[in-house]
């Protein structure tokens, strides 16, 4: 790596991130069905119809995984809890699930890893999906009850908690594009889901405050919207993409409003009295997490709203086909502090790349990932130098895992997983980071 720990402020947090459904193994521990289980078994939704029933078997191998994490010199572990493990039907507690996260928390602390929890990373209990899921006005209450259940058990030991990972993916990608569960392409469902996600976020924050918890934040995903050309039409299209991808959720939480250009499309489909919910949505936060990977190049179309498309760009790309554009991370750190959060601590809560990693003679060389991390860390350091209050960086991901609709073919991990034997093999990037993080 081209950096070392001493390049950062003394209290800067280095960590790695995972999500429950992607690594734990959903078939064990009494977890209930989720909308991802049914989405994955529907032909055409997931590559090779792969699912998360075994995944990385982290449910049984978590001590080994946390040993590897601690050995790398990380300070913190950003993990998520699985709603359907804690409450298999979405409402009734599961002792086995609560016990698992209790043990997981203690093992983190025993290894000197600060627990950074996320309450929801895309896996909704099926029985709540049957009742409308994120389209339902009851979701904030259901989510608040879930929050109280899991954080009533482990909240006393959390370093930091955020309610919902990547609201854009939960809302737009899942209800407008249809690429994630529940796989809808419905503008009315999209408008309601996006709003209810933010109400649920605020409800969870308030619930945790009532439990006496602190250091509560929000984790949002960002994608730089680049006009495909210099035309006014492309600039307008990119501004709308920026509006519903990036600004909708930040405006809601920090300004108590939604972008005008986005509401031209979503406004007619919003739930009744949606304007009354901003008091809840604007529950004060202690920090903000930014998940960043790439940019999109946006061109106008003559189709229905939002009347634009993404086009391939000229920059080098990861295995996902995503352009490598570290400038976007710098831009978002500066913009977020300037326009929304002021002096509130910022964390890069996800950044990483999928690469065609191959194990050869027991070794995984991934110089592409090392280069990717280097240029994005450089962007973080530049943002800090220019005044952004960045307090930490979490790599995605600790392990190769179940990559949702793309199955097991995309590898983001610092640690290689053989999905036949489940053997863990730290990659060259893992060892490079370990050297960089030495104190």
C-alpha cells in the first residue's frame, strides 16, 4: 500500500465490513424466510439461481473470521444483524438469533474490534413482505420494534449503530429497477418505499435514543452522476440522477425536504400526509457513513420519467463493470460536509472492488485491489487535508461472499473463500493492508 496508519489522525478508525445474509448462512439458527430467499428461487432473478442458505458459513466460523480480522490490525468491524434471524416472522423474537449476536459481539470485543452495527442490509422477513414490505405505512413501527428487540440485547456494547444500509438500494433499485428483492418496477411502490425507509430510519434512531444509546448514524450510498456529454440535456439528466440517488435521502434527513426535480416524478405517488413525517426523519445523528464505489455516465432519452439512461464510460473498470473514479469519493466527502453535515464526523463505510481473483499455489495475488484501495485512500487523505471531518474508512469486504443477484461469481473480499470447501485464504491485499496498519 502507498499509505500507512501514521498518515492519518491518531484516532482514525480502520475497519472492514460485511452483511449478515451475504456471509452467515441463512439455513441455520432458526432464521425465517426472507424476500431474498423467494427472490433467489424465482427463475431469472439471480445468476445460477444461487442463494444465501450456506454463504460463507460465518454463523459457525465467526471466530475464525474475526481472528483473521484482528490479525490484520483492524480497529473495527462493521457488521449487520439479520431481521429474520432475530425475528423469523418479523415480529416474534428468536432466542437462538439473539444469542448468536450476543456471542458475536463478545467475540469482537475480546479481539479488540469495535462493533459498528447495521440493523438492516436488504433482507426483509417474508411475512412482512407479504403485508406490503417497504410500501406499507406500518414498516416504521415494525422496524422500530425490531430495533428495540435486537438493541435491547446488544446495544449496550455497540460502538456505533446505523439503521439501514444504502436506502437507495432498498428503495429505488428494488422497487423501480427491480434488480433486488422484491423485484418490482413500479413508480408508486418506489415513492412509498423511499419515504417509508426514511421514516423507519428516524424511528430506529429515536428507539435507540430511548434505550440510552449514543453514537448513532446513517449509512447512505453515493454514486457520482456524470453527464455523458456537454449538452444541457445531459446535465439535466445527470442532475435528476443525482437527485434521486444521492440528494433525496440526504435532503430528507438534513433539510426536511425532497429535491424538486425528483418530486416531479415521485410526488403524485407519495403516501398521504408524507410531509408530516420529517420530524421523525430528521432525528439528529451523531455521524454519517458514505458508501462509494463508482460514477455513472448519464444521457437523456425520450422515454417516460426519469427519461435517462446510463452509458459506458472511458475509465478503467472493475469486474463489476464499474468505472474507477476516486475523484467522486473526494467530491462527496467535501459536498456532504459543506452542504449537509458540517462538523459531524464522516466515515467511508464501504469502498472496495470486485476482482477476478484466482487462488494459485495457495496464494491470491490481487494487485488491482491494492491499486484501487490506494487511489481511494489518497482521495480520503486529500479530503481530510481540505477540511472534511473524515474519521474512518471501512473496506468492503472482509470476505468473498454472496453478491446478491450476481451470486457467488463476484469477489470483493480481502479474504478468498473457496465456496466448495469454505477454506479461508487471505489475499495479497489483506497482507498489504496488514503492513500498512501496523502501529
